C-alpha cells in the first residue's frame, strides 16, 4: 500500500530507492560495507558469535541452581531456539551476502524485519517473544563487539565495490553526526529521519553528501519497512512509500529534470562570481574532512571558509587524534586547495555533535539537559588545554604549507578571547622550543551567539576576521534548539532580530576594515543571497554543492539596488515578504 510521510526538506532533489532501516536503539552499531572478498570472513564472524552465544546460554542452563524457577530454564530454551532459527542467523547471512553489510548491521537489519512480524502477531504470548529476540541479538552484538574486528578507519568506510543492485535510501529515527560520517562514502541515494531540524548537524552532513534528504518525518521509521520502495522528495519534504507506477514515473521524470538543471549549473563553475554592477563576491566551501577539499575545488569555490575539524575527532572511541595526525590532515587540506585559503575551525564538539555515536535524542535524555548551552566549542577546548594546544600546534605547522586561517567557534566572552590567544602564544613557544617550522596564520572568531554579535568591535581588536555562524546565531537569538523538530517552525532566519545582528556584524567589520563572511546554512541558500548582498556581505561559505546555485544568484544581482532597499527589509514586519517584493525571485525558507 502506498503512503506519504511529511517532514522538512533539508537537501534538494529526488531519490528513489529501497529502504535500509536503521533501528534507533542500534545506531551505535557500526554500519559499513564489506568488500567482496571479505564476505566469507563476515559470515564466519556471525557463525562464531552464534556459537559463542550458544555456549554462553548452555553454560547458563547448566549452572542454573535446582531451586531456580522453571520459567528461567524455559526462557533459555526459547533463546537457544531463536538463536538457531533460520529466520535469524540464516536471514542475517542473506544481508551480508546480498548487500555486503557488516555482520552487526546485517543483524540489526534482520532484527528490524522480525520485530515487525512479532508486532503484528495476534497472540500476545508470541508478541512478547520480541523481547527475547532482542535479547538474543544483544548477546550476538556483544560477542561481535569483542571479536577484535574493528570497523574500517574514518575516511574509507562503506565504499561498495560491487554494483548492479537497486539504489538504497537510509531511514532512521535519528542518526548521530558521527554515524552520518560513516555513510559519507556509502551508496545511499537519500536519507529520511524521524527527528531533527533543518540545521541540525545530521541535516548538515546529509546536505554535504548532496543527496536528497528529509528530516523531522516523525513516524517514518515506524511506517517504512526494510526494503520498501521509497521516493524522497527533498524539495517538498515528502516521502512516498511504495508509490504507484504512475507516481514513480512522475518522480523519475523530475529526477531527470533536476540532473539536467544540475548539469546546467555546473557550467557556471569557472565563471567568476561578479555581480551585475561589478562587485566580486567570494564563494568559499564548507568541508568536514580533508578529502572534501577535492569537491570544494571542483565546485569552483575559491577557498575553504569553514573546515569543521571536529569531524576528525568523532568515532574514535576516546582515542582522539594527536598533533601529528591532525597536522597531516590539515596539511592535506591546505595542499589539496593548491594555494587557495583554508579556514580551519578548532573543534566544536558538544551540543548535537558528541564525540561518540550518540544521537541527539540519546544525548538529551541520557547526558546533559541542555547540551547546546553546555560545554561545547571553545569552552570545551579551553577546558582541555593540552588537547587545545596540540590542535593549535598542528594548525600552525600546517600553515607552513599554504594559506591557513584559524577560526574559533562560539566565543562569547573577552576572557575567552584572551585565554585563546594565550593558548596560541604557548603553542608557538612550544614549537619554537622544539625547533619546528610553522607558518603565519590569520585569526578569526565565529559570531554565533548574540553576545558576540554585540561585542564585535571589541573582538575585532584581537582578530583579523569574523565568520557569522547563522545556524547557531538563530538558535541562540531565538532560543530554538536547532535539532528539535518540535520547535522547528519557530527557527526563522528571517526573524528581524536575526537579520539585525547579521547586518550589524557585517557593518561593524567593514567599518573596522576587517574580513567578514557568513558560513552558516543561510550562505548556501539562494533565497538569502540577495538580502545578504544587500547588507554588504561579500564573502559566503557553503557546501560545495551549493556554490553553483548561489553563484547564479550573484550573477543576476545588482548590489547598488539591493543596498538601497536594505533598510526597508530590516524595518519590515515581515522581512521575508518585503524582500520578496523588493528583490523578487522565489523565497525559500
Ligand atoms: C553555524 O553555527 O552557523 C556554523 C557554521 O557552525 P555549525 O553549524 O558547525 O555549528
Ligand atoms: Mg555553529
């Protein structure tokens, strides 16, 4: 039966594929593809885990004290029976052989299928056996976690070296940004999650994959089943499950249209971003890993405006990258950009970007009540001085290989500015003592909290540039958790208070003769290009996939006309409507 699920569009285009469901309780299970010649090994891991669990249950049975209730022995019998049931281990094998999932992923996929079958049973006794099944799977997963096989290192997960199958789309309750990273090189052609806001980090990473995605689709992971055919309409924020042939045909047509549109935009790659009145506009790229630099260059970006270095720190099970590893990563990014400037932000860990694989829901409920207001970004770095200095040393050393700029996230207090500059001075002194070479760097602060926007004059006495992180600036100005779909309708980039803070920051930086750019999601949304140009912005940083559409907008803009209208937009009750009438064009939000 065909059905529709509604959510928020976060990455454009149409994806059509079979659903791969990632159950919310299992997002901490590693998901990666195994190579063709690794399939047999993976099946053997599963067999070994099954045998070990059988022995474990056997031992439990043998050691049961005679006075133990008979139900316990019966329960263990059920567990053994489930363990050897073809529908569990046999069918799990199928996911490994056919889809090349690693054993843990295959098990959770099969658990998903079986759990639904249990849910649909009329007999309450049988329905309750689902809990037993989950316990057996937990035992298997525990065994697999201890068999010494480690997931592939960051940067090389999920590459499938075989083809000829149906395209796959990912459906999950929530995906931690760390897990999302694992999927970066995988074959998913679209994403749907139940929770999340437009600028949650999961959505941002989804956008960086440049594939259609819908978040905040509430019931999606409950309504969609493993292997269902799914259409993700990333423009409208709609997910169509098991569409009819006629609907499918319509979407295939739209898919072809958007591919044509993309090809057309790509032709702008080498066109300089200059407005009708001759203003050169700097279009920079946001990246998460050094490997993304290649996409940045191909997009036509003239540098990296934001390298979110925290992604190097994720999925490490506590083993954070040291100075040497970071140096290599930063140097790789700088060299890949071939002389173009690279702005690297020091770690912004915390809030909805935990170090490990926790999803936002887990974080919220199990860890901190209010992570967005907690120990994140520069606060975290300053609380870990030796780690912070190691990152700074790595950055300074990488600066010897090209034009590198360091950006500090979420600065709000002048005391933080001072502590940051002290840490940098100490990092330099340590390099001097060690006789290590390093290069010059420009320093910048992110403007992400209203306090910073109001303190920009004082901050700019210490920094060469500021970069406006609108994702957080909106979150903190409007007190809207950017990752919470329940309040996402109030997350409004057009809110006059937000526009005033952005405008003020741009104006002050220009008066003081310092650099200013926007690196939040607003910079990559053509709906905001005109209003940002009108405010005087000349430097935008966005995902590489957005560069061409923003450039198209820039090429059609006349900054003199736009600047003349900015006061009216800012004073309007509805700036969005005013901008639409003054500047024209489609206004997305
Ligand atoms: C922002 O807040 O706008 C930003 C660019 O940083 P992040 O999205 O990584 O928090
Ligand atoms: Mg931010």
